């Protein structure tokens, strides 16, 4: 092979193998993990005291630089871990060589990634709780605002706007809890696994795990360095958030469309058409819906990367970071937009009430009433009301306007004088089972949800405090 071809091959290898241009986001987490590792090496007497102290000072200085927004690392390094070691060598000289003692890039990289995920679970959880709060506030304001409930995009039964807002609030609070499971499932420190087989140095893995805020060290060094299940857990939870955001965005697009006209979105969250000035396009809601595709694609991308990998580390795994970073960034943008949408959308109560009062929209309530009060088996009651709807439609009347004689012709059991005319308000008020749409139940559900939201917020604040305390001791 010619020298030119070898040189070209080397350039191409450097290009395909380089990750520092995106994995520098892991630099603060690498520094934290390295500091805990060096502290343990000092305590175990594995490295000379002067070299260990120099390393800790160098890492602390680098951590401060990174927190200040400086960019002290070489962007042309192979990866962030190499860039940090090179930076330390420039700062403290040959003593930087002790940093790699009793560890490898394999266990360091996966530890830094776990720390990054922990940070971003907290970050995204805070946004999910803010979205839950915005929807809860809408629910509390509109416990009695009647609107149509849709099934198959057909008007099905009347319900309240507050009930719908609480439905989405429940969804996003559950997503916040789902993210918490990610933390529980990755509460182990891989540090000390080294390349794949552990290390012959007398390390204290439990001390490093405690210093980094993990519950324990991982149990198997070989499994630790190649495991990306924790990353897939994060992407799975992120995919759930994205799917629910997409559903919420689609609902707002539908509600705000001109033929439907149930809500209005503020000017800041819409755009006008370049050709048709009357149009108010719900761009923010559409983008929230559209960006879900990226998050779902990121999950599939990493699943595809790991699906054929045996145990231990393979270079394929450098492809784990970009899907994670993009999912976190995309969800942060989408959640911020969703909070604004949930906060600023304005229901048109009159339009909602009018839309809910569709012809025979309370026919199901009449069937329920016949079963509840006249003791007609529900399937029979349903059949009888279907006949009544056909007759009322032919006569151009409402169900409440049918005469006693008309009803007797259908079935003798319908010939009673106190014939109800069920309004949409009657329908909504009657659905007072736990979790139902009756205004009293919506108020009850909102109060209960507020308690659970406060508990989740307090838990998150406590976890952030613990993380800060750990950070201060690092």
C-alpha cells in the first residue's frame, strides 16, 4: 500500500473515530468521576501523595474552568477523556500519568455517562412537573366548563375541560415518575471495573460509589463496561414523554382549528400564513408533535447499535452519546413549548358548550337512566334508546320532546309521565364516579393531584439537594 493511501486511511480513521466534538459535554462528569477515583487512590495508598494531591488540584481547577463556561480542552483530541488527561499533563506534568491507575476509559466513560443521565433526569423532571402544574391550574379553573368529549374524533359524551386538562396532567406526572425509575435502575457505579476484568490494585469501589452518589458498585466488571441498558432506559422514558407530548400537541392542533374552534392559542405560539393572512397556524403545537419523531428515532438508533454486541466494550458504543444528547435537548425544547401552550391556551366556553350539545349527544345518559331508575337491563335500554333516536330524528324532535304515545309504540316500559330531557349539564353532573367528569369529582381529583405534585416536587428538591451536597464534597 502506498504512503498516500496509508495517510488517507489514517485521516479517515481519525475522522470516523473522533468524538471530542460532541462528547465534551461529558467533561464535567469525567472530572467528578476522576476526582473521586484519585481521592480513593490516595486513601488506599496506591498513588504517591504529592502526585495525588497535584491531580486533585488540577481536576478541581479544570472543574472550575468548565463551570465558568471556559473551553480549556483540545477539541481535536480523540475523545473527552483523552482531552482531559492531555490538559492535566500540560498543567501538572508527568504526575498526570498517575490518573489512569486502576481504571480504563471503559469504566470511566460509562460512569460519566451515568452521571450525565442522572443530571438530565433531574433537569427534565423539573420541566415535566412544571407542565403538570400548568395543566393542573387549567383544570382547577375549568372544573365546570362543559365541552364535547371525542371518540374517533366524533363527539361522544359531554365532559369538562378541567377533566381533560387533569387527564394530561396525570399523564405527565406519571412520566416524571417513569424518569425516576431510570435513576433507580442505574444506581450503581462502574468505576473500578477497569477495561473489563477488574483491577489488581487494592481499590475501594464502594468508597468511589458513595462519593459519586451511587448506592453501590456494579457487581460484574465484564457486564459493566459494555452495558448500555441504563441508556436505553433513559431513551425509553424519553420516548414515553415524547409520545405524550405529541398527543397533547395533536389535541391542541385539533381544538384550535377553525372548524372546531374550542381553544385559542396566543400570537406568540402561532404563525400566520405567508399567502393567507386569515390563517393562524398552531406552529408550537405542531412542532411539539413533530419533534417526537427524533426522540423515537434515537431510541431505535441505540437499540440497533447494541443489539448484536457480545459482552465487554466495543467501539460501536461510541455511538451511544449523540442519541442521548439529542433526546435530552429535544425534550427540553418540547417541554418548554408545552408549558407555554398549557399555560396560555384559552378555552372558548361558549363554543365548547355549543359543540357539546350535539343532537342526541346525551342518548347514552338516557339509557343509563332507564337502567338505573326503571330497572331495564342496560343492553335492552341501549336498544330502546336507539329506536327512540331514530324516531326523534324522523320527527325532527329531541328525545325529551317525544310524546308518551310515541314511546309506548316502541315499548310499554317507556310510557311513563316523568320523561326526562337530559341536558349536557345533567350528563356531566351525573358522571360522579371516582375519576369521573362531574365538576365535584374534578375538584376532588385536582386537590388530590396537587398533593401528589407537591410530593413529587419535594422529592425532586431533596434529590437535587443531595446531589449538591455530594458536589460540594467533591
